[in-house]
């Protein structure tokens, strides 16, 4: 006897792969829907894979068919996707939808959207509860679209119970923009020194993909309308992450810490670099779902590093991870010439 029918939209992405695996192992009859209709080799054989363009409303109706007990959507953004799901309320028992921790703003209106501008970076409470204010809903940015998605789904709670998971910095295999590459690639390139801004104390709460999948699994069995943070049991500093990657790869890097913002056009800037910590309160997930993390950051790192090394062994990182080029630029992550010049000036100062 199964727990019921589950449909996962975005099944072959990083979170989708893990969600399908977790649900299937928990006894759900899973339909794994993705644009290419692919299959992950870690899924149980009974998982049914189908092609789906989630922008095609009729195609989604066909995939849901006579109905499902839970629909998991890992690729939803904005009001249109919220309304698409709500239109299926009569066919769906409940939904679990991935949102983002990027939605939060501080009491002065600062958020991750403002950190590069005059307003500056957010100064959020540590840890951040789900009751913390968010950016205004809209279609302008990633964060505003996620808030709009949340608001519309929560407003429809009477017809479609939906759990919104505000995920931190998702990490693990199959990530399209893996932050860990910042340290892994430097070691592969033989770099013996690194510079870290903000004294290496930056903290941006990570969320291993298996922990996000565990929250999805728990929420699927406990339908409700709620917003919950999704993160690992620890939020290490960027300096601690760098040291952990060194340990996995059997290397030791001399770290130069810089107080304050990255100097000279981004030297010491990393994918985790924030002036103030962003750490999520996980107590609501523990209380409402009985959540217990599957893994911690350091414990999960060897698998992530091995996957990354395998990905860039034969091809350049720019070809493997084009989204990182778009997000950070080619020289921002591995601008060795600028870094060396700054280190030389600092040594002679």
C-alpha cells in the first residue's frame, strides 16, 4: 500500500532529483515530471518519468490526470505559477513549493536585492524567523517573485493547502551554480593563498539538497498552509567552509583575512560574502514537521567535492557551469591577477 500519488515538477533538477528519491523511498507513487523527461539512476525503478513544459497549462493538467495527493513544485516563480497551481486545486490534495530565504528584508527595508546599492546589505536578526518581514511582492526580482508566489498560494489556503519552503544556499551534487566551486577550482588551479573579505566571518545559511528533500517528504505527509525555513543544522562561516574544502581535498591554503568589504574590485569576494550574517531559524520546521536534518554541511562536503572535481576534470568550469558565468562574471570568482597584485601591494605596505 502506497502513501498516495505524488507529482514532482522539475524532477531532474538538483532539488527535484532528491525529492523524487525521498518520496519514492517513503512509499509514494511518484510521477517525475521534467522538460526532458529524464530519469536519475538513484531513483527506484517504479518511479514514472514524463516530459512536461510547466508553462503549458494543458500539459500539466494531463500529467496530474485524475488527481494526486501531493504536488511538489521546485521550479515555481511568480504569480502566474501560483495561479496555475491554484487552478488545479480540485485535483491536488496539497502542494509543497520551493521558495527562498532571499525574500527577507530588515526593518529598514534592506534585503539581498539592495546589498549592491546605496541602501547596503540587510541586517537581519540571528537567526531569522519566518515572521520576519519580506520584500514586497512583484515581478521585478527573484525575491519579489518568490514573495508573490507565496502570497497567492497562502491566500488560496481554503482550496489548496501549500507548504512554502524558504531554502537557504542549496548545495550538493547537480547544482547549476555550485558555490563550493569557488574553493575547489582554486585548489585545482594550484592556488596556495586566498583572500576573504569581512574577516572571513560571512555566514549565508546553507541547505543541503537532502535536507530540503527531507522537508519536502515530511510536508507531503502533513498537509497544511505554512511557510518554513529550509536549512542545514549549522551555518558555517566562509572561512570555515574554505578550511573544510581544504581538508576534503587534502590541501592547506594560507588565508588572508580582510576587514570590511572586498578591496580593489572584488578581491576576497566569494559566493557567500555578506557584510552581515543570514542565518535561518529552523525551530518551526522542527516543531511543525518533526524535522531532523539528514546531514550537516561538513559531513556532506566529500560527495559534493567529488562531484565537482568530476565535472571540471575534462572541461573548463565556464562550459560546465554557464549560470555561474552569468551570475558572477568570468573574472569575479577566479581573478587571480588582481588578487596577486593586491597581495603584493599588501605585503609591501
